[in-house]
C-alpha cells in the first residue's frame, strides 16, 4: 500500500517510479480524489463546529424565554446534523475509493533495480558451480529410468487432473528428505526460527501480502471463504498484522515448510510435462520482519541463505536481479535464483527473494517503535523461497543422472536418506 502523503509531497517521483514499471502516471487522479475527500472532511468539520455552537445556544434561548430563537436554533442544529452525516458519508465513500485505487498499484522499484520490460532484461549478478558434462543425451526428470517407478503422473491426473503429482517409494522419500534438509539447514546454520502455520487464511491475510484484490484468480478459495495460501509468506508475514514491535526485537527471521496452492491461471501451455509447475506443491519459505534501514542487508542475507542450500547440494545456479518489468506486485527489489536443469539445458527459477519495504506493512498495519516511547512506524517485510521443494527434487535428479539410468544423490542428503547415496535404475535407494 502506498502513503498518500508521500504522493502529495512528490507526485513527480511517484509517477516516474511507476513509469519504470511500464505503468501510466496516476498521481494526478489520486491527488484529485484525495483533495475532494479532504475538502469534504473540512466542510464536515466546519458544519460540526456550527452544530456544536448552535446546540450550546439552544439552552440559553430556552432559559431566557425566546421561543422564536429557540425554534430557529433547534432547526439549525437538525440541519447541521444532517449536513455533517451526509458529508461524512461522502468522505467515507471517497476514502474507500482512494484506498481501493492505492491497493491496486504495485510497489515502487528501488532506484538500483535495472529498468526493463520482461525477463530478458534481468541482470545476472553471479554464478556458482559448473553444469555437469554428460557424455550421453540428458533426460528430463520424468524420463530418467530411476525416477519412473516413483513418479506417477497418470494416477495424479486420474485423482485430480493436470498439474498434480503422485510420488511413491524412493522418490517420495527423497522429496521429504529435501524439505527436512532445508529446514534443518536454515534453523541450525542460518538462525531462522521454524514455524508451522495454517494454509487456510482469511481475506485480510491475503490482502496484507498483496494477493488480493488484484490476484484473486491466481489462488483457490473455499466455499466458506478461506483462501489456500500460494506460499506460507502469507501466513508468516501476517503474524505482524496489527502488531507493534520494539525495534530492539527486530529483525525476526522465520522459516516454514508448507503445502502451497496456485491456480496457475496465467500459465496455460507452460511447463505442462513433468512436475515443474503444479497446482499443489511444497516450499520451504523464509520471512523476515525488520526495520526499513535493515531491509537491504537482510535481502542479501536471505539470498545467501537460499544459495547456501544449492551449494550444499552441489547444484549449479545463477542469481539475477529482476528488472522493473519482471518484478512481482509487492516487491521493491527481487533476486531470482535459477538452478541448472540439464534436461532442459537451461537455468530455471528455484527461488525468488524479495524485499517489500513497508508496502505490505502498510496494508496490514504492522509497526515498530524505533526506541522506547517513540511513535510507532511501519516495519519492513521480506520473503524468499529456501527452496521450492519440487523444483529442487527435479534439479537433484537431473544433475545426478547417469548413463545407466541411475541417479547419484548429493552427499549432504545421506543423513536424511539412511545413508543412501544413489537411486538405482530400478528406483531403489542404495
């Protein structure tokens, strides 16, 4: 959510930032509505003052027996009371329109974010690892012999339709091990506090993290009004809704492993084979609540936490900073981490780490006191995948594939797999 006061102070800067996102100027319309709203409020306050004065004078007129003045003042009080009610209703309607408009405008990119129209304008900032040099044609995950016994897409389609998966046996265990490995790494090495939270949330929670009102079609809603979270960012970030933290208690760093649900409304025809893009999937999600001046350092730290998981699994990746045209609605700046998938011969996103500044906090009224007794101010929020479990499974399988159809597994996973180091060509852990 944007602060209308900041727009009043510098409408040119607001419109310039929107232009970097490829959006038209909006400050003029917002400020016109804001001025109309403020004018009505001023008139209502004037009418209220006149009503109050007349109310005081009614008793005096009655006491001195001036019936004509008494009746005139009573009529004036009634008139002003009706005026005040009408103007307050008008002001409330104008404020609702203003808030609705502000809620549908994306966050403003930081000045350091590269300008661009789409993913082709994203800027690579580093690479790690070397893609495996295979002496045989690389297979995609669903075509690797070791994987076939444990990935049953026809059964998933029978149960639920397209973009669902059924995992069995060793592949299911590997998927579970990856999630546990990530959680243990983030809690044990990175100092994040593990959280388990609901995946069904109210409208307010979805609004707070900017999934509503604009992106409702991208998520699933139950018949009684709950929303299935597209990521546990929604649940964890909303811990701060309506709260006031002490500055000395920030940052708060959390991590959660959860089921996630997305309708993938805008992805028709994309990644329809395999398990890269699913309606139901799992993620290990990181969320940080901090002061605004801590946010950029926390963004780098959180990116490093996600990268460390890939390094521990010996998976080659590259990190890019998203351009203005490719950033998500609520982000000020985003790093995407893309893992190498030999089957596709390209890097694909496995984590997106964003700093949102105070954008989400304003929507959910999440604040902190810079020091004891100080006036509360809005805190900053960050979120990032650490990592998407299904996509990590794909990367492990494709990067570890062997000519004989088996898969060599990352050594770091052995403690979570009973010491196993490979998936045989028949789909058994060994």
